[in-house]
C-alpha cells in the first residue's frame, strides 16, 4: 500500500518539523520573557535604590550645611550667653570632646560640634526637635530601617546613613517593595500560564493531526478492502454470466442444460443487483436523520415476510431456519429500512454459519421494547473484532485472501438504520457455538389479534 505509507510518512515529517519549529520558538520565547522579567526587576530595584540614595545624600547634605553654619558662628566668636544661630536651640562649650566635629545624637536630637582652638574648647550645638524631624522626613515610598547585610538580590534594598544615623538605613516601604515583587512574580505566572496554554494547544493540535492521520490510513485500508471486495463481487458473477451465455449462444448445450445456464445467469444478475442496492442503501441510510419514512407498522408481519422470502432463497442450501415470532408487535418504523436490517442479518447468519447452516430468528416484546435476535451456528467473532463489526467497509481478515462474499456494508447499514430509529444493535453472544445479533427498537406495543 504505497499511497498509505508515503502519505503517512509525509505528514509525519511535516508534523515533526512543525513541532520542532514551534517548540524552538516557544522555548526561545520563555527564555526571553524570563530574562526580560529579570532585567525589569533589576531596573525597578535600581530605581528605588537610587531614590534611597538620593534621600541619604539629602540628609548628609543638610547636616553638612548646618555644620557650616555652626563653624561660621564659632569662628565669628563663641560666647555662652549669646544666642546660637538657627536651627540650633542651644549651645555650650566643653573642655574636650572626643572626635570633636563629628555629629552625635542626644535623646534623639542631632547635636553638632565644632572646635574652638583659641579657647581650647569644643562647642556643642543642639538642633531643634522640628529640624531633626524634618531632616528625617523621607519620601512617602521610603522609610528608615535597620542596616541590612549584603545578601540575596531579592532582599529589600537599603542605603545606610552616615553619622549620627549609622544605625539607620533608607529603604523602600514594605508595601512598595512587595508591589514590585508581586509584579515580578505576576509576570512569571502569566508567562508560565501562557507557555502552558501554548504547550497544551500544541499537544492538542499534534494529537488531532495524529488522529486524522490514523483515520486517513484506516479509511485508506477500508477503501482498499471495499474495492477488493467489489472487484471480487463483480468479477465472479460477470464471468459466470459470460460463460453461461456463451455456452447457450454457441449451441454447446441441450435445451434443458440451456435453461439451467440461463437460470444461473439470472441468479448472477440478481447478485449484481443486490450489490448495487447495497451501495445505494449505504448512501441513503448513512448518517443521522436520513430519509426514513416512519409510520406505525406491525413488526411481527415484517419479520415473518422477511423470513419467508429468505427461506425461498435458501431452499437449495439445506439451511435450517427456526423462527419464534411473537405476533401483534407494533411500533413506529420505516418498513423498507427494517426489512433491509432483517435481510442483512439473515444473510450474514447464513454466510458465516457452519457446514450445515442453522439460523434462529426470535422476536419478542417487553416493557415497550421490541427485541429481535438472529443467531447462527458459525465459529463466532474474535473478541478484538467485535468493536469493529459495524464499521463501514470493515471485514475480518484481508480482502486479498478472503473467499467469503461481501462488501463490508451489511452490518454497517444495520447499525445506521437501527440508530436512526432510536434503537440499538449489538453482538449479544458469540463463541464457537455461533453468534447472536440483537436489535432493540423502542416504543413497541403488543396488540392482541382478533
């Protein structure tokens, strides 16, 4: 089957290439987004850290400016009774102070110092509480925290202040830093969700493509079987008809033999007609809601009529037909379609029966459902084949070596017609003693005959 192989290989190659291309693109996109998200977090961290540094520089600058004011006042001449320059509230001189000139804190208030070399003293000037508070008044997004050691990059950034605030650092508030981290994690979550969605979509597309390929290969195999079966079904009766007609026309038979040959040709014609009708019926009844003409009919009479017609056809085959038909069963059906169902099941039972075929037909009604069982005495159906017996064109085995007549449409038609009636058909029993097909039709009632 060259077409099937080349077709599947070509599609599989295209599928692999598409999957590799999309997977490469998706992987690159994930790496790019992760890298960009990390860069964005770094930029946001650098921006808030720069803001902290600006505030820390402002504090240092303000301290330096006030310190220059104190130095100028001391140079101009310090006197303990004089008023200190603003923003100082008081000043004093002490004989010696360690590290004179370095700022310090007294009760939370900034105290600056300036040496007075002429007097050999150190002037200490205390700023006002308001000025100290204004010095430490930070931007709304910042706050004073304890200094942090260098560590993880995800830690909140902080800039440590100089003297006299060496135990404090400027950092973004918890809310601001939490919002930055939430934005970072939210972008990761969004990327992971989108990546998972596209990966799932890719998987679904590949699965659908693979399913389509398998279906196409299966259909190709079914079509091959169907064409082989139809070719066999057409070739055999045509050859037989030609031989019969050539024998009669050539005058190589006596009148009695000629009549027998013509009868054989007529039977082959009926066989060809049956094949054409099967194909037409498959076209008509395939699909839900096909053109059924439903009306209230007596199912018992339809089954009895189908059995009578079938018994005339099998008179020469020594087949044994046993029927148990409950009379007076009525339901809403398409009589022609149901007759096709019964005929196909009977033909199937005869075809796959034993050496001495025995066909059992049983029709009953119970709880508003009509049940038709048709059994044969054949070798049964393989368990692996049961789920496929109602598929279009399907037949067990290989058409190239099969000798049994048929096109694989009979049971498919049975399934379609019964389904369109709202009923169900199944393999009720199978084994070495034979197979039973069961048809169940809803809405049945039993009417007593008068």
